[in-house]
C-alpha cells in the first residue's frame, strides 16, 4: 500500500520548548488515521506542519512520496492536500455554491490575469467551476443549499459545506480538524457515515484530529496518540483504547 502522507521525525521548537518532538506517522492511500491526545499534546502544531502553516524545526513531510517540507501551503494544496478547520472558515457574504466555486476554480487553469482582464477564458472557467461545485453538492445530497448565504447556515450544515469545498479540490489527502465540534450526537453520527461514504467512494486518505471517540473509533483504521509533543501510542483503534498509557494520559489513571 502506497503512502499518501508521511511525517518523519517531525520536531517543532519554540525557544527552549519542544512543542513537537520526533513525531512520525503514515497515512496510506484510502486510509483514515486519527490523531488524538489531551489538550496541549501537540496535535494542532503537528497538523499545521502538515498544511505548511507551521515550519518544522526538523524532520520531513512527504505528500505522495514527494518531499514538501519547505513547500508553501498553496503548493501543497495544488499537490492534492485539502483541509477543514476546527472553527468553520467559510467566505462570508457568499453563497454556498460561490464558496465551492472558489475552490473548484483551481481546476480551471484560468489565472488571475484572465479574471482581472475578463478575457474569454474567464467565462469558461466560471462555468467549469460552477459545474464542479454543483456536482459535489449533489454527491453530498446538498443541492438545495446552493444559493443559501453561508452565514445563515447552522453549524451542522456549515461543516458539510466546508467539507464540500475541500472536496472541490479533488484531494488525495483530506485533513479534518475536529469535524464533529459543535455537532449534536445525531449530527455527529450522520457526519461519520458521510465521511465513510466519501472514503469508500472517492478513495482519498484522511488525517483526522478529533476528541470525540465516537468519531474516531468507527471511522479510523489506525490511531496515533500524542502527549507532551511525542507519540505515546500507535495502532488499531481498539488496541489503542485499551492501552494503559493512553488511559493514564486521558483520565489521569496511574499506570502499574
């Protein structure tokens, strides 16, 4: 099985503090990996290293086998990396479809100059982006939201739209930052089922940062647990759940 994403001995130091220290993990093609741990474990810093928002002090990031450690965030996106955010980040003042078209525009090959000068290719590019956006909305059974202004959406629907926008990038690796945050139990169960459908249908690899074990356990093939910036445990979900060190980190239980 080929690796869609690899982190090799990642370290991030802030002054004399090691926020991340020697983290390695692999997400294979079509696989869902959960990255979990107590607050302050270093998950967010690690996530930001993957996306290019935080430079690593040491180590390497590989996307589809290509070293992207020093590549900027937009270059990683062009190579198939997409993400959602813990706090939903949609473009206010725009409709759902317009939000998706912003992402889908990457596949039209129309540059800034074409848009600025309103050259003939601009109309074709917009039509292509709209077609892509509507196709993704249909895939997620959300076509009825196309013309809704995004700031009017409840949290559950906003998270679905953010997922749809990420899918418009046709990602090979999808990063999900606490996708169940703010959802009620029924919405969470529906979202887990939807992510399973996305994985089964589109085959994209996923790296998931999540606190809700009701999301992690049924969805993930592999779980990596961080604590104090290091990898505490790694393995299948059920095996990790029974690990005494993991229980101690989460619950404060004494390890014999």
